[in-house]
């Protein structure tokens, strides 16, 4: 009887450990490894970027928080590993961003331009995506990047 009670208590404690949250970030994360990414526009124009790869949950949680700039030819690619809805926010993010939501085949599903720094509003992909690409605000407008354009990168298995 005591053994069953101990096992029951131990089993009940496991899910609680899953609810434990990582400490609240208080500063920017170190620069993540970078990889090349090319967006091919509807007119065939190619735009090259060097993006930081956010592949681990702890990297994705911090993202671009506390950074004071994003390079014009840089950004951050959040690789979710498989298609799923992506819901982002701008908590502790000091600069506006363009968020590009990318399907598993590399096509752009949706774009949120000029997101508001430090906003807690949810920015939704409007369906399952393989990745979310964060660029400096104004990049998609400046380069005429649109829904349906194609992102070439190894995670989409279409890099050249």
C-alpha cells in the first residue's frame, strides 16, 4: 500500500516538472549560428540573407529580445522542425520586425510587417508553417517580398 502511494505521488509530480518555466530572460542571447537563406521573389529577383538559426526551444523563447538592431541582410529563422501554427509576440523586443511565415515547401504563407516593439499582441501565422523568419522592419516592403514567394534554405530541402 505504501509503495503504491509513493508511486502515485511520484507519477503526479512528473507533469508538474513539465510546467516549470525557464527563468525570464533579462538580456539578449549570444549570437546564434548563422546560415544562408535566399528569398526568390515573384519576378525571379533573389534576395540573400545571413540568418541566425533558432532551433532549440530556449533559443526560440528569447529570439530577438533585447537586441537594438537587426542587420539589413540578416535576421533570425525559427525552425519549428515540422509544420505547426506559429504564434509570436514582441515582448522585450526593442525594434520593429517583419515576420515571414514559411510553409514546409518554402513558400511564404503570410507576412506581418512592422510589428510593434514590446507588444503582447499575438502575431499568428494563419495556419501551420515549418518556420518563422524575422527580418528588420520594412525589409519585405523594400524588397517587394510577397506571399507566395519562395524561401530557399536547407530546412526546406530546396537550397541550391
